[in-house]
């Protein structure tokens, strides 16, 4: 009886894996829209020296412009993974018919970037802002121009207060 139950679970899992991709989205939806998603990814990453795309097996890949080879996006550098996650979140909105959140919430992303990548990231955010109304960024140091800054301070009792600057 335990063997039959385990066999049933494995069959259900196999069916689930066939229907859903690793992203948690239905495989048919990704396959049907792969060209659209890849076009959007290319547009959003036009200010970088790399591109992200879904291959024929729906693996999320990274390719450097002018350099040979393609790698899995998850195996790329920290800056590239940061860009990959944000652009993927943005382009998946184009095929998500149930929910299209109109904001992105980023927690301590910019401090992880160095040098020219900060400027390229700001350019990316400006491009994304054309598609999404609000981008909320939580940072300890503010190096970018913001529409609004909310300063949070704790008093000696650990109670936070907020001030709009």
C-alpha cells in the first residue's frame, strides 16, 4: 500500500513537472510567448553588454555581446543576476493575465552594484518605470535621484519614526 501511494505521488510529480516550468509558470504559456519574452528582455537590456533569453528548453540564459558562449543566468555575476531577476519580473508581467502588479519592490539592490553597473542599473530602472508606475527601493545609502526619500530612524527605545525628505 505504501509503495502504491509513493508511485502515485511520483506520477503526480512527473505530471506537474511536465506541465510547469522551473519558473513556476505553465510551460505552454512560456513556450507560446518565448519570442515575445525574449524580445522584451532584449529591449530592457539594450544598455548592457549582455542579453538574457529563454532557450528552446525554457532555460533562462545569458549571452555576452561579442563573446562566445552562453551560460545559465543563475551562474552569472552578481550584477548580471540582479539585472536578470528584475527584467524577468518585468517581462513576465506581459503574459500574466491574472495579476499585473504595477510596482516593483527592491530591497538593498544598488549597494551590491559597483562602478558603471550602478549607472546602467539606474538606466534600466528608468526604462522599467515606463512600464511600471512605482519602483520602491530600500537602501542604506542613497546614490540615485529619487522622486521621494523616506528617512527611517530609531530612537533609544527602538521605536522607528519616518520622515519624508
